[in-house]
C-alpha cells in the first residue's frame, strides 16, 4: 500500500542521518567513535554546508540535552523518539552523564537492525554490559532491555501501545524526563505529533521536550526540500507545523507544556561556542556563505518544559 511505501521511505531516512554524521566526523567536525559501527563506510563526500549544518544540529541538540542532565544531576530519564541509529547513549556513558535510564523508540525493523549491530560489535555491547547488574539482559530481535539502556520497537503514532511498552520496560513517570525528537515529528500528521507531545505532557510532571526539524517550508527553498524528499516517496505529513517558529512553539503550548522556546539554526549556530565554530570553519573552504545561511534558516530547535519540581527547567537555553 501507499502507507507501507511511505513508512519504508521514512525508515530509510535514519541512514541519511547516520551517513552524513559519519562523513562529518571523518572530517573532524566533532568526535563520535561509535557512528562507524552503524554506517558501513565513510561514503561519498558531502558539501561543506551540509557538514556545518550537521555540526550545528549535533552541537545544538547536545547543548540542551547536556544542560538538562546536569540540571537534574543525572537523576532523570531520556526518551529518544525516532532515535534511528543515534549514538548518544554511548557518548553520555563516556562523559559520565548517563541518566538513570535511556530509552529509544523507532519502528521495529529499524530497532532490529540497531540491535543486530549492538550484538555483533563489542565496542557497542560492552558499555551495556558494564552498566548492567544481573545476567538477565533482555536481548531479542525487537527489543533490548538493560539497567540503563532500552530500545523499543513501536509506531509513535500509536500512543496507547507506546505507553504500554515503555511502562513494561520500567519507565518511571515520577522522574524528570527528557524527550528528544530529531527530524521525526515532520513525518507524522500535525494531529499525530500533537498526540505524542500531549501524551508526554500528561505522563510527566517534570519534563523537557527537544524537537529539531525543518522550518520555513513555505518559501522557495523549503519547497525544493519537500520535492527532494517526495522524489524518494517520503511524505512530510507534518510540514504545516514547520512554517514558523510560532507554530513550532504552539504545538507544545496547546498540549499542556508550560513554557516553549524556538530558534532557527542560523541563530543557534551564532550562539554556539565561537572558538569551536572558528575551528570547524577552517576544516573546509566554503565559497558561498549564503548557502549555509539559507540551509540553517530552514531548520529549527524548539524546546518546551514543565516543571512541577521547580528545577528551573525553563531557564535552560543557549
Ligand atoms: N533521530 C535520528 C537522528 O537524528 O539521527 C534519526 C532521524 S531519521 C531522519 C527519522 C527516524 O524517525 C527514522 O529512524 C524513522 O524510522 C523514525 N520514525 C519516523 N516516524 C516514526 C513512527 N511513526 N514511529 C517510529 N519511528 C518513526
């Protein structure tokens, strides 16, 4: 069916993210010693503005994520929705920033691939075993559950199933919780992503949601981005929420979140530590700076908080 083709195309997008991240790290934009185990080879060259865009995305998201973990002194949990082949769990382990538990959710077939990689690559499996206290590590084809890391195969559009599975794997609604979605909500209709965001606000009294995705999609450049994805049968069902920073924030403010902020990635790029930005700008020559600007103006980070425990989550920013 059309839905199957479209879902399959959406699932394939996790490889794009991994391949681009692998290439950028091979050029030293940032360090990720684990990404090599999820992308078979460095792959073909990517344009400098693409690498800088991924740099801004990774640094921007990590900035907020790490700030949340520090604010809660690791007494928290993280749920990465549509995590794909993301390597954040391993980075946090290496940096002594592991939350109580790190959950990932993606379609079962993506999860099965990720679990296969973890099983067969000791640098990935060792940290899991090291952070696990008993012999009873659950590792089957479609789920993995250890003390600190859990991967669940589920469709994010089916909230009751998602809720049930997370609870089965000891999700704790009382713990401060960070939800992360990186280029995921745009593949769901506005009502489906609202349901997810609403579920999170209802489930956790103290939480933060970080969402990275496309922005300003109604202009010419945005139309070209949409056409490029459509050519691969990939439907951006949620594109209307990507019209403006206000519509990004509204999705949260309408569904029970107390506070929301949003920035386009050009602004985020200009707020990142400028010493490191100067370093990466020396890595590859970029002829036309407008190209980078245009690209960065078409992505955003939106973050929302609710804070019953008064941890000061609404102050987290750039
Ligand atoms: N967040 C990862 C990253 O940034 O590297 C992966 C991003 S990739 C562009 C989008 C991911 O969202 C894919 O892995 C896809 O399978 C997942 N996804 C999209 N819609 C989903 C849904 N309804 N249920 C579960 N996963 C979904």
